[in-house]
C-alpha cells in the first residue's frame, strides 16, 4: 500500500532524483525481520514508508485525471468508515462484491479498522490520519486491500499475499511492494511448484487490469463480482490456482495471511 505520511520527503536518508527520499537500509532491515517473523505486520508498513517515493503523490494526481477522480477527491470518503459500517456492508445483494466482502470479513474475522491500526504502529500520533490529500489517497489504498483480495481472487494464504503484493506494485508503482515481492520470490526457493511464476503472474495481472485506485468503491460494492472482474480485466490467476490450496502457505510469502494486510495480515 502507499505510504500514508504525506510528507514523504521526511522519511529516509537519501533523496532520490525527484526530491523524495528512500531509505533502502531501513527497508532491508524490515524485510529481514519480516522474513524471520511473518506475523510482524508492522515491518510491511516500515518497508512501504521507506520506499514509497513519489508513488502517493503520483497516484493522487493520476486519480484527479480520471473521469470521476475529481469527484472522489473532492468528496474524500474515508473508506475505512464505510467498510466498518456492518449495516451498509451487509445490505448488498447476493453475488455482489459487497456481499462477498461481508462474508469474507466475517469468515476470516477481519476488519478494515484492524488494518488501519496496524498502519499506525511506529508512527507519531495522528500522522496516518492527517488531513492531507496524499495521506487520504494512501489510506484509500490501504483500506481497499481486502477488496483487492476478492477482485483478484487471491486468498489470504502466504502465496496469495505474495501474488497480491506483486499485483499492488503494478497498480501503485510503489517500490515497497516490489521489494517485498522479490523477497517472497527469493524465499520461495525451488519447491517444484510454479510459485515464482504465480507471483510474476500477479504483477502481469496488475499491469493488464484497469487501475483499481480510480474506482468508486462504494458503487463497486453493489456490482456483481464476476461482472466487476470482467469489466476490470481481471482474468484468472492460472498459476496461483494450479497450486493446491494446502500448499499455498509454505515458503512463498514473507508474510502470512495475517501479515501484509493486517498487509500481509493479512505486499
């Protein structure tokens, strides 16, 4: 997910050519910790903050250039608040993304606020929730994580998270996602399964799909899930699906289903 601190230049030690800073040392330290403890979700956010660069500002301005982006930015709906409204979430017709989300979060005992809490760890009080358009856009990426799980068909197993990380890099261009995806591919080793191909496929699917951050998620929740996948050009995850479900939680991921979206709770 995109770093949520709007003053991206304040994090890191070495300015990039565009004036923003990336801290590769901090990212590497966090990745090592994540590999050693796949449940340490806070390390995912450390990596994202260290390497996000201009991805947040660039994503926000890309949003403004979309047909409905100006309206979305003006309304600035906090997605976490909508997703925490169980009455609203459970109001959607069967077969819709909203109905799938209601069932998914109930079954997995997840909440959008739980992920938000993870993103606040290690940050100064109020830094994540600051009233700034770049911060709002970062929260929007963060809070849509489980919706992306459903749209892409990637589960919360280790491999599913690794594939979604690669998908997220293609969608957001945040180097933090790429860093985690590469770590997952290295960690996968030679399992005899197409694990690395599945992760690479996640990236390719992210490139070919419509730009999900530009979607009106409130409207998307009411759309039939299969129709939404077709409209957004989200084809099947063939390599991921070819691996038996019971084998998807092995060495493929630097964070388990609890870690990159509670990220990797649950990049």
